[in-house]
C-alpha cells in the first residue's frame, strides 16, 4: 500500500513547488489534496500575465509572441484576422499595423519599440568585441546562393560575375579562391558585395556549428516551372537555423511552363510570405540565362544588407573564418579566409584550428598579390603549417610560439576524441562489416558501428562526401567520422585506423606504395575512389550486408600482361572453371 501522506522537510518546500511553503504549517503532513492545491497555485503564479502596453518594432511581431503577450492561443488571433477579412495563410510574422489592430480589440496599447542600434547588435556577435564599438564602419555583405540542383544557381552566379566585372574599374572580382567580390551599382555608385562560391550546405553547416555567421544573406533560387524541391527546403532550413535573411530568386521565368505565382504560393505555405502579398520575404522573378531582372535582384539584396547595418572594425587584428582549404603542390597548404573583423596583413601570425603560421602571401582579385585586406573581403592565404578545416575560425596572435601552442592543444584534443571513439576488437573492412550485418540480421542483433577516416583532395569535398554518406539508411550500422582531412593518405592515418579499428576512404587522393605496404602489414583497409557514387555504393552495400567475400582456390591462366596508367575498370579473361570473364576493379597499380 502507498502512503498518501508524505513528510516534506521545510527546506525543500520552496524548491519543489514555488509558493507552496506558505500553504503548510511547519511539521504538517503533505497530502494529495494539499499537493494538488500547491501545484495549481504555482501554475497560476508562473502563468504569463497579459500586458497592458506592448512595444512593437518596425518589422512587426510573430503570431506566437503576440499570443504569449496577450495570454491567448494563436488560433484566437488567426480567427480575429479572418473575421476582419484578412487571410494570413502561411504568415508567421504580422506587420506592425496588424499587431495594432489585434491589440486594439483586446484593449492593449501599442507603442513603438526603440530601434536596435548597431552597437547593441555588435555585442551579440562574438566576432566583435566591446573595444570595437567606437570604431565600427560599414562592411560589404557576404552572400550565398543556394537552391535545388539544376534550378540555375551556377548560371546566376556566372551571369553576375561576367556582367559586373566590366562595371568595376579595378576588375572587381576575386577568381579561383572560393569567393567573388562583385561591384554592384546602387544609387549611381558602385558598392562591393561578396558571393561565396562554396556549397550552400557547407557554408551553413560547419560554419554555423562554430557560431560563425559568415553569410549575411541567403539567395534561394527556385525554378519557376519546378517549384519547391527537397534541396530547396533544406537550403531554407539552413538559412533559418543560421538566422540569415532570405531573398528568393524565382528563376527561369522565360521557360515554358513557368508559373511564378504557384511558386509564391508554395513558399507562403512554408512560412515565406512574399512582400507583394504583405509578407516580409523579398521575391524577384528573374531569368539568369537571359539576364532578365538581375539588376533588380542585386538592388533588393543590397537594400536588405543596408537594413542589417553590417559593421566591422578595420583598425584591429583580423578575425574570421576559413571557407575553403587545400594542398597545392607548388604553394603548400592554401586556405581562403573571409575577414569578418579587423585587417589581415602580410607577416601576421595566425592560428586556425590545428593549423598555424606566418602569412607569407595574400592573393585577391584574380590572383593579385596584396599586402592587406579588410572586413568581408575573401583572400587566399599562404604560409600555414598544414591544411585547416573549412569552417574553422582564425585569428591573429602575437607570436609563432603562441600560435603553435594553441594549434598543438587543439590537435591533442581532437586526437583524444578520435582515440576515445574506439569500439570493439579486431580489424574492420567493408566486407567484414557486411558479414557482421548479415549475421546480425539473422540473429536479431543488428547494431554495428563503422569508424571512418576520410581523406579528400579539397575541404569542399568533405561535406559533400559526408552528407552523402549520412543520408544512407541507419537500420543496422552507424557511421562515425574520426578524421576528415585533405591530402594523401599517410602512415599516421594508418596508426589512427589501427587504434580505432577504422577503415580509410580516400576521395581523389593517393596512397603511396610505402603507405600501402604499411597498411597491409597492420591489417588496415584502404579504399580509394575517383567517383563519389562508387564510394557511396560500396558503403551502402556494406551497411546493408551485401558485400560478401567469397574465396575460390583454383588455377588461373594468365592471358596477357599490361600497364595501368590510370584508374580503370576492365574485363580480364581468366580460366577459372566454370566461370569466365570476371569483372575486376583495379585498386592497385603494381
């Protein structure tokens, strides 16, 4: 039997249920009735109180926030709007006049909220410090073009680059370093803006995870004939999660079957209400192929940027984010930085993640060598100790000793994390994983983990490969990425694979002969790929238990000898009775 009367110590009364202590005298029993009464009282005290005066900014207020302040349900507000003949389908934010109308019905006074000054906005951004507030200046906006495949992202960027380079006396475009500086005419004057030429998902994935708001405005491209597609939704979700303003470019309006109105309806249904319909999302109908309304799009983007009051302090040491990195055979480690605050100069000592070094050279504007670059400007940096990771934040420090110490501490931390991911015993290959998965399906034990060390040619390839693998079904296998880096496979990668029982996947990289021998000696599997789909297929098949190893002992007759000049797929006729003409993938070049 359960005792309904429970002795509650005095010191716990205020902790468990606020306001409940006054309801009981010292030493009294806590009964079910008194407990229920105390909970009701605490709920009443914690419930929101209807405001009598409501501050509303120029951008209005969300329905959720308004309902909270008026202590009512969102449905009541929507019902009131419908009764007034207003149908806010898909609207998440009400403009100022709508808020005033609703508040008037419930006798709540509306006053204008004080505009948020850019000094206050700067305090919310970790890139800016308190010392920067007196020295803030305007900076160019950083833009990212995103959207579904084949909706015209590349065509739009190419058109902007080609048409606007001629408008700038100094060339006005940064080529070959992952970002482009374009001069845009606004009110008769040329103003700079920066377009990131990195995948939109990468820009909002790794960078957002580190709290760096690299992109200021997201341009979402939607084909007028196709409407919203999966990658459109994904791009919008990334932009919203990063708190980045969205501008919609409805592209291909010159194509047969184009229906911009339908696209606007689809967008409004997911909470993006066009400005033309009373919403707050700018939407411009364009043809990137023919260049139609591109100037209108750029003018709209610059207007949105102006409203954001983008600021930075150029009179300080630089801080920012790595947007691309790779290994150049002649230059060594090369990284593209976006300067988010301060000015980066040749000779500065920088640290970014596990990499550090003294800046030996800066390249901007089509390979033009420069001595310094200011806020928002993309620049290619040479002089780092190794290849950093796209999305890592960088900063200028006082000396190489400090930079080395920070980079080594970061590297040690990451190494410990990778080692701690070790699970199980024995060597792991895709084939052994497939066998384990198949056995697990039969026994009902279907939980397996595949540790992966991934080496690629460019940092931009990391997110592409990783995202492609992460969308694979996870019913039987979980993937754990222990290392993602650029460059050829090395002996240190083999050591990590041994310690963590991982396999090594290489994409557009090589494994020297000595490394292959070392891997074979240690029992580590290396798989190299040139085509991403082959990599995905192999991992998928292993996860599904389809990569079965079959050993056949027999005599084979050699038909001919040949040299392998490149990766290839070919048929070789072997005399293995009763099978002929086996299909082989050549994985080694001995």
